[in-house]
C-alpha cells in the first residue's frame, strides 16, 4: 500500500491469523473505481483492466477472499423420511451470498476458469456441493479467521 500510495500513512494491526492493514486517501477510488457511494448492489461493479489481469493470474486467491468475506463452508444435513424412520445424510458444501449480480458473476466466472462446479441456489446464493468441487476448494480456501 505504501508503494502504491507513498504519501498516505499505512497502519498495521496484528489480529489472530492475519494482519489488518489500513491506509486512507481520497485517491483510493482512482485505483478502485468500483468503490463508491451507495450500496454495491445498486451500482455497476466492474474490474478495471489491471484488476482483471490480477484476478486471472491469482484466481484461487480471489475466490478465497470472496468466500472469506461473503461465504462459508458448512455441513449440509438432509433428512429423508422413510417407513422405518428418518435417515440423515451429511456432506460439506460452500455457500456464497451476495446481492450484487456483478459480484456473483465475478465469483462464478472465477469458478468456471478453475473448472469448479457451482449452482445458483436462489437470487443471492451460490452453492458448491459436489464432492470433487468441495475437495478442490478445500485445497486453497482454508480456514477463515
């Protein structure tokens, strides 16, 4: 951050499993044009060319960041009622929730580039539940702190 914005102060604060880094400048919106006033789902969210290049080069890291900010990994429990009693089936899955269709598209485009199967659960939720897809995400997403 100091390299990109040398006149702005950079603050670092250790937290469990990470370091929070903060820098304030009225020029950050010049570098991140998708940032702006109002709710993100009501304005266009589009990556600048240099951002698109970085996302394409570091797609796994991009997906990890999105899941850590707006997603989760959980155990899905499904009950099946049978004559002789209920049967339960559990399996891990990832969910991603975001109201912005643009952010959802960035997320699913990244999954398509990585060859990871996903499904649209409803207007704001995306699910990754196939065994191979969950295993692939487990390789690089890791625990959220």
